[in-house]
């Protein structure tokens, strides 16, 4: 059996593995931080503030991160951001292990890690089109997005085990090693030089150009609004510590399993996603249908009551999210020329990453009033209704057909 051409690309394969390894540490640390904060405070609001800290960093720094992804050598920039995040994770591991950690030290570390990620994420996405042919972009995202779920599956699972047997500092230490692995892998990846944004232009001018480009591409800003509605209203991850410990009574290990389950769902759906991205011409209908089902899965999780019902709900959340994320990301990259790719990706991440972060803060606040079940139920309903509204009328998202899309 002959492997697809994209899987015979050494640089792409090395990059693909590097992303997975780095994501293991990142996602595991995110899960560990949420549990760590809830363990220290017992407060929904304080746990939600983790998301608020991430959201502020994303919204403030994303445009700047996109500019530098277009101005600088992307490989070197990615190495620098990974190294900076490694130092922050090391500091967090040290203060936790020595017992001097405070809630404010954790928030500060979250801000610094997210700041590094706002430069890291657009650079990662902008590198992919330099590694593969244009016609292979949908396949590249169909491989990277779901298979990244393997890392997200392992990461939170490790986080739960480390918390149970050695404390959060073990997860933070592993994160240090995962960042180092990505830094080393990048030394062996060949990335051709591509024409970037003119460096003589001011940063503000380049940020404005990125906004204007998105404004002129209707499908991109409509996808941003759809992404934001789902991630803002159905931010279930901030409620998982409370659901695991107070509702389902399964403790740290059970929390780790539930936190990892969405990634398992995404991984199980990876073959289907690859086939959809290469063969289907109904991607818009699939995107909207899966988004509405994502809201339904959030409602199921809220009312599960039993661990063995909550687990499949989390699996479904991951599968539906993997389908919708892959379609959205591929559409944005196909519509964006390389000279503005970093800025467009960065501005898009204000919705794709800022939404979940702000959603954590919103759901934490709502849960403090309605409880985790009521908050997640309301969020799931709003997500489903938003997607159904797109399905009810003709629009460019509903009619999106993959590489054939025209947003002009």
C-alpha cells in the first residue's frame, strides 16, 4: 500500500510529531492548572479567572503576534516562543515543588504562557503552507488537527495521574521537557523562504491591513463569529473539576480521564475527518450540523449524573469539535495568501483561542450563580441555536464546499 504523498514529506512529518509532543505538555499543564487552582481555592470564580487571564493575553497580543509571524523568520520565531514558554513552565514547577506557589503566581504564569502562545500559534499555522503543496493543505489540517488530539488525550491524562501521585509540579516539569523537544525538532525541519509582509511598514499599518483583509473575506469573519459562539457559550473545561469532584465524585484521576476524553473522541474521528476533507463537497452543512450537535453534547454532559454517561458525552464533544475546527482552519488558510497569513491566523485565533479563554471566565461566573449543570445547559442551548440559525438561511458558510469556495 502506497502512502499518500503528504506522509512521505520528511519535514512535515517531523513537524507533525513535534507539534504533538509539545501539545502533550501544554494541554496537560492547562488541565493541571485548572485543577490546581480549584484545589487551592474551591472557587468557580477563581478557576474561571484562569480563562480570563488567557483571554486578556490573547486579545491584547494576538495582532502583534501575527505581525511578527509575517515579518520574521517563522522557524526561528517558533523556536524562541517555545523556549520562552519552557522557562515559564520551569519557574512554575519550581515554586510549586518548593511550596511557595500562590494563586497569583499561577495567574501570572498563565498570562506569560498565553503571551508566548499568541506568537506561537499563528507562526505554527503559517509554517504549514510552506511545508506542503497548496492542494495538500486540507489534508495537512485533517491530519494535524485531529492527531493533535492524541497529545491532548495524553496530556490531561498525565496531568490527572501526576496530580494524584506527585502533585501538579510533575506535570509542569514534563511540560518543560515537551517544549525542549519541539525546539530541538525545529533544527531538523527545512522550511523554504517565502515572501512575507514588507518590513518597512509600521506595525499598526500591518495590523490594520490584516483586519481589512478579513473584512473583505466574508467567509473568514463569519467563521470567526460561529467559532466564538460555540467556544464562548459551551466552555465546559472550566466546569470539569467541579463536575468530577462534586457531582460525579471521581477525584483527580477521574478528572484526568474526563479532561482527556474529548481528545480521544477527536482521535477516533480522525479517519472520518480525513475522508471528509478530501472527498466531501458539503463541508458547510457538515460544519453547522456538527456545531449544533456539539451544543447537544454539552447539555448531555451537564445532565450526565454518572461517570459512564459523562465519559461518552466528552467523547462526542471532542469528535464534533475536531470536525468543525478542521473545516474552519482549512478554509481560513485556503483563503489567505502567505504575505498576510500570520496576521490573519493571529486575528482568527482571537476567536478560536480567545473564545474558550473568555468562555472559561463567563462559565465560571454563571456556574457560581446557577451551578455547573445549569451553566453548561444554558451554554449548550445557545451554541446549538446559533448553528441552527446559520442552517436556516442561505449563506456562504452553509454553502462552503472546500477548496472550491469563493468568498469574494
